[in-house]
């Protein structure tokens, strides 16, 4: 396997509603990641993650290409998915030897539409989408199954929220942060029982970008590259009633294939938009109590759609590069109730 | 028709509707399912391994192999395996008053169907409760032929 | 709603989709539309390559830098390419058939998309000089439809060599 590393990462300050267009949001982020990377343009490969349905505009992703600069013509690809999967495609390209450097970016403007309604369009179009179930209700189905079948408590959900918001106080890009109390959270009304509003992610607009480089290029431009030692993604059946919603088998398999268990994990950035999902992911990845989970605050504090998974990888990479962690795990998810999951293992040496 | 233009943070804003009519061909497996719904029957499909999938799908999600040609009738009643409460229904959802979404394992099925349950109030919902379908007056051969499910007790929810 | 009667198996289902958005135009487009509302066409110039883009998007697609310098453009221009449209579609505001055109406005470096009216279709040609026809002053609003279409003007055609760079 060819050595590929993340050599820089950048993200916007995530806000509830950003009235700039997608290029205006993305361009400063791309400029920053390129400048920080030390890699000169043009990149051998460019890959982006976003979905046109968020803005309600077909080919919105093509218009965002202005931010990357497509002249002279570039080798470019796009996934209608979280940027974490754009990173995976770029990683594959570098593995093939066809590229030594890649620019990966992602953006999502959820504010123009009704996000739960928009997300319902990703469901089975024959038997599920016509009922228009919203994403929060579906997550709540999973939360209740986990609480009841695993004998867990709503208190454990609140504890995840308290820890996440507190950690986000050190994250200038996060939308939500602060000092909350478990008892006060448990006294709040349900949003979609058994989930409360704070158990669900904030809706926000944002962008992020990462630069990948192979072997010697990475060593030349970066003092401490975050080497991708393993990366894998798996997807489960789309029928919710045919899945085990309480255990995330796809995360477990992806984690095994990525080699999570091959060494001690210092930091794990887990893409858990709902509080109960952090518990499910921890257990699927076999992460013990000593792992620092979501020091960024995680998706509960900022969840720009199509970006939050790439941000988890970037945040984990940053902590490798600044020496905070020797070995980190990053995870990204897509689809209802953790249907599809990507796991990435990063090491500093 | 002119869309009303407003201003948000110094930037122009206007409403925009994305609308597509879509007609989807259902294929032979779902054709059996929807044709049976039109007759107020719910069918599953048996996998090679013997499990009954509801709603039916073309392949066994566990093995990837094609399913058999056996479409046993399931339900009409079943058990709620998990649920969540909708206190403020959205316009396009099955009911206009508060209701539950639930995964329902119909009698004879090995997988659960997702649908709405008209329980009346959140305290009437319980994992393990039995529910039965409430059929729409006019059958059309689509999932909406089941308006929702209701508790399987005398008289139903209301 | 299925497409068969009771005896025939269901072959298809209707699954209409309607999603409502509140679209925000972004900073550059808002400035452009406000200009249109005042009867002016505004472009933006790239600080690096100096090209002028219209409608402006706040960025240069070649240099990947932000564009902030505003340039007022003429509402006269030259047709750089065209297509005669005969296929009906929703939201077309002029009768079929009509000439759909790219127009290089005087002062701009990329063509602007519009429609030509007031000219027999077989006279629409590359190099033809045209000018915008606006709605009456009292109807001007920050929307693209403030420009109804373009009409030919009595100026000599521009030779192709002078248009090549913008194609």
C-alpha cells in the first residue's frame, strides 16, 4: 500500500444560515488549505463531496468548482456524499500511482431548504419516501431500540451532549458550545421521543477542505504528516426493518478492515449526529474509556451536511500533526441510522 | 408569476420550489406487493434461507442472492419493535395529528415494516404492542393504501 | 395511483416530489440583481487575469480568487453563438420558435445568455449587434426578467476574429 498522508486541513466557521453562495463560502477555505499545505497548484487530482438537493439546484456542485480553479483543465471528480468519501476516492487515486497530490473539499448549505424533508428523499422511493418520514424521527427509532434492547439510559445520552458541548468551547468553528448540566438537559421536552433537541445536531451551513499527498511529497511539505494507515467503508441494507439498528455492523467491519484494533487509540473523531449514535459507534469500534472521543465537539456542535464526516478526518489529522495524538481514528457516516460508515486510521509515524 | 423577493442580511432572497412528477416502474417483486395491497393484503417474500422479508425485496440483504418466488401473506396484525413520537406532524406525513413512527414486525414476517401508528397519545405507545392496518377507502396499489396502523384493541385508537 | 385496473398487476406508482426552498442569492449575485433593478448591468473584474465576468459570482473561475471590483457594462453587445429553439418547455416567455443567444456585452470577457426578438430567425447570426430591451422603468425589479430580451441594432457586424477569445 502506498503511503498517503493528510498534510493540511481547513474549515469554515459553521453558522446557522450563511447567505453567501457556495463559492463565496468555499473559496477562503480552499485558499487556506492550499496555503497551509505547502503544495503548489495544480493538484494532480481534485475531488469534492456535496449534494445538490440541499440547495435545490441541480449541478450546484459544478458551480462550486470556481473555488478550486479549473483552468488549465484539471482531473476532477465528485461524489454526491459527504466529503469523507471524496477523500476516499482521492486516496484510491493516489494508491493507483496516477496522482501524488489531491485537493479534497466539501460544502453544504442546508439553510435554504427543510433539511429533514430533503433527507427523506434518500429513502426507499417505493415504500418509505412516499410517507415522508423525517430524519430525526428515524434516528429516534434507533435511539429507542438501543435504549430498550441494550438496557441503556437517557442519562447516557445527556452525558454525551454535556461532554461534547464542553469540548467545543475550544473549537472556534463550532456552532454550539457551552457548559450544560445533565439534569437540566433531562428536564427538557422531547423533540422526537426519546430524543430531545440537544440530542440532535444543529442545522448549519459550512465547508471544509483537506490536502492529501503521497510519500516523499508529504514528507517534503509537512513536518508531521497524518499518515492514513488504514481506510475502509461498508454499507448496510437500505430497509431499516432488515437491519440491526443497535450495533452498527458496517462500522465494526470497516473498523476491523481499517485496522483500528492494531494499536492503542489516543483520539477518535466519530461522526455521530445523534447522541445515542456515539455510544453505538464506540462499541462497534471497540474504543475503551481511555480514548478521547470528539475533542472537537463532534457533529452535535456543528453538522454541516456533506462536510461533517470530512471534518472528523481533518480534526483527527490535525491532532496527529500538532503532536497531541500518535494514533487517531476518524469515522464518517451517511444515510439514515448509520447505514453507511467509513473508518480511517491515522498515525503520526 | 413573480416570486416575492426579500432581503436577508443584505442579500436577496426568494422562494424556490423543486417539483418532479415521477412515475416509477416497480418491477415484478414490488408489483406483487402493491397489487396485493390493492386487495387489502400484505405480502412478504421468502428468501432461499427461509426468512420472510416485508416489504419484499428482490434480493436477500444478508446473502445478496435472489429471493424465491414464494410470496406468503403476512399479518395483517403485528408487533411494534421500536417507535418514536411525532408531536408536530409535517404536511406530507400520513397523519395531521400527533402520531408514532414504528417498525412493525407483521405476523409471519422476519423483518419489520416502517409505518405510522395512530395511537392517540404517546402514553398509548409501547414496544411489543400489537397493531393492525387501517386501510384507505380507495385502494390504488401503493404504500398509502395503508393509511396507518392502529392499536389492535377493541375499537382501535379513536 | 397505479396505472392499472383491478384485474391487472400494478406496474408503476406515482411518487411526486415537491421541496420548497428559500434561496439566497449570495453577495455577488445580489449586487448584480440590484443593479438590474436600477437598469444597469454590472460585471466583476478579476484582480489577477483582469477578465470581466457577467453575471458576476464573486469569483474568477480561472484564477480561483475572489472578484470584488465592479464594472458597469453596456447593455449593447454582440451575438457570439445562437440556437433556434423549437422544442416547447415550461417557463418560456416568448413564442416558439425563437433564437436563444450568447451575447458578449461591450466590456465583458464572457458571453451572457439571453433571447433575441424583433428579427427574422434567418437573420440571427454570429457577429450581430444587439441591445437589451428592458421592461418599462416603473416595472424594474431586482430580477433577471427586468431584461425582456435583446433586439438587433443598426451597427456593423463584428468580425469573428474579434470574438474568438470570448468563445
